[in-house]
């Protein structure tokens, strides 16, 4: 009986030790799981915050880009509207000049003075040949072809219109019936057209330069 007691005591000690080891292992497992879970939650939270910050930054960048593009578009439209308004004003100005010059044609093509203190006299008639009119029209339209219908030698051309006879046998030395007033009115009208084209081309160059186009 006395021999059994040490064995029992040994078994109790062994059981106690095993229980302690199991308890320690269980506690370590729980602590490790809790630590791993905490680290995982922290990593997920960090990733979520970083993703949210990235989305916020992207949204802010997009908003800034859209605002910049909108501002540039509005500025470009305003600039274009300004150029268009300038062209309209320029055309009105040119038309005013044309009207004023047309109003002076009758005076400067019908009377003249032999001297500053002399009385006005009627201007002698000016005669222009068919050849003169042909060269005038060729220079104006950039072609050597006839540019208008035939006009009888004794009939005046319509106001502001320079006409050329057609046909291969037209004689350049015939009288075309074009007056000083016709020539001057034609030049005044052409001058307005040329000036309008120059103004439009200038504004187009300004527009292309502002927008970085060649």
C-alpha cells in the first residue's frame, strides 16, 4: 500500500503538469488569435482608409480638371464671341466708309475746277475701251477670261458694274460705255470687300495663335 502512494502522487503531479501545459497552450492560442485578428482588422482598416483617400484624391483631381476645362472653354467662347463682335463692328465701320465714299462719287466725277478760285465746270467725258475693261476685270478676278456680258458701245454700264463683251472677235479698241462713276463705285465696293477679308483673316490668325494652332 505504501508502494502505491508514490505512484499515485506521481500520476497526480503528471496530470497537473499536463493540465498546466494544456491551459498555457489554450491561453497562448487565444492570445495569438486575438493578436492576429487585431492586426488583420488594423490592416483592413488601413487599406480601407487608403482606398477612401485615393478615391477622394481622384475625385478632387477630376473636379479640378473639369473646372479647369470648363473655365478654358468659357474663356475660349468669350474670346471667340469677342472676335465675332469685333468683326461685326469692323464690317459696320467699313460699310459706313463705303456709304460715305459712294455719296461723294457724283461730286468727284462730274465737276472740276481749273484753279482753286475758278468756278466748277462739268468734267469732259471719260472714254474707256473694251480692252481697258477687260484688263480691269482680269486683274480683279485673277483670270484672262471674259467676266461679264457684252455691253453696247453706246450704252452705259449699270451703276457700279464693269462689263466686258464676250466672244473671240471682241475688239479691245471699242468704247465700253463705262463711266468714271462706274469705275469709282466698283473700286469702293471692292475696297470694302478686301478690307473685310483682311479683318476676318487677322481675327482667324489671332484665334489660331491663342489656341496654339499652326
